[in-house]
């Protein structure tokens, strides 16, 4: 009986990983005229299977009834989000095992309708917006300059970047060059291996951390942390995402800046 209860509990908390479309990285030689662009929201990816919200990694979220009561019976793909530069708070809300009122800070922002047919805009036309269900605005790209202007506007407002997609294609899953993320910087992941104490205003707090890349190189990251994160930094062994601006002559990331700790639901 005890084993059966454990199995039932695991079934409740986890589901099969949804089969999603994923983004490659945009390069300037790509012709994206006539595609659609939208802001890349810095939230938590969520798949609605008609009954429950599931993370990219297969974890079932536990939103309050008020949040999902007007969601449709068909499938949706989108981002749980509140506002720009609020990832830590968003992640904390959706990871809470018990439903709570803080979900009122969030909306579910849709960029795909997996079960629908037709072009991207035809698929998205199946979504009826409600208080907690929103469509991410899609803008037709005129040319590369139009994309650069849009990206600049988004980043100046504190946004993470832009997504461009070939809107003429039917729904597909997996990763290819018809759905791309566009940023003025690059990002990567590394594993935290040790900490360095701060000085001055950061005395007795995190000054910087040492992080191991996939190549086994160790880099130091000392910026991008909030005061709260400097008091309670990512644990040793955790995986973090950082941004950087090209590579040095030695092949190390230039000007690495902390972005976030990896979402454990992925």
C-alpha cells in the first residue's frame, strides 16, 4: 500500500515531458522578412494539455482554480510571466507546491496552439483572452532593420530579447532554423564551484562566484546579482545562466553577467 501511494504521488507531481518546439539562435545571414517577431518573455515555459499546466521538464504545476478556470480544453504553449526582470519571483510562485494568491501576479502568455491547424496567426486566433490568459503580440517583420529596431526597443525597456518565426509553417516540434531567438548578447550555462567574498558595500556577502563551463574552464562572474542574491547566492553545484559579449583571445566569455539560476522544473 505504501509503495502504491508513493507511485500515485509521483504520477500527480510529474507527467510526460511535452513535445515542444524549441529555439535556435538567430544569425544575421538569415532572411527573416515576412516572418513574425515577438518579445521573448523571461518567465517560465508552461504547456497546457487541456487539463493541467506542465513544465518543459514534465513537472505539473499547481495553480489555483481561479487562474485556470477559463482556460480552453485544447492545448496551449506559452510563458508564465508577470513583468520584465522578475524571473526569480515568477519561478518562486510556480514552484510552490500549494496553490496561493500570489498567482494573481501572473498571466499565461500564449505563443502557440499545438492542436490547431493552419499558419501561426490562424492557430493563435483560437485563443480567447481572459484575465489570466493573454496572447503574445506578433509583428510582421519588414526587414532586418525593422527587427534590429524592435530588439533595441525591447532591450531598452529591460526585456530579454526577441523571437522570430516563420509564420507560414504548420505547427511542428523540435529545434530548427524556422524559430529563432534574437539577442544583442549571447548566453550560456555553467556550474557554480566556489564563492569569493565581496568588499565595501558587499562585505560579508557574495562578491563574485567561480563557475565551470562545459569546456571545464573556470570563469569569474561578479555582476548581475541583486542584493538579495548576494545575501543568498546560488548553491555550489547549481547551474546558472549568464550572458556575455563575444569571446576573448583565449576563448573565454567577455564581460560575463549573471542572469538566473536554472529552472529546476526543466
